[in-house]
C-alpha cells in the first residue's frame, strides 16, 4: 500500500500524525507529509483509520501492485 497526502486540501489537523507518527509528519508549514514510500503491511489498518478520520479527506491510499 502507498499513501499520499493531497497538499492542496490538507488542513493540518494532525490526526494522521497521532494515528501513525512513523508514517506522517507535520511539515514546517503545518501540513502533513508522508515519510515512507511504501506502508508496511502491519501498518495498513492504521493507514485506513487515518484516511477515514482525516477531516479534510486529504489522505489517498493506493494498492502497490508493482511487486
């Protein structure tokens, strides 16, 4: 699974950071950025939770089918 943050709609709430600090970080401008290129399988449930709880719906999840 890959995760992205749409920087055009991220409002910097930081809920994603609270759910998965190993994957998300708040950039100096106050908006979330992704720290990893691919999510570990054991973190996929947390990514789904972060995406569903994002008030701005700025988190984009995609399957990584390029094994």
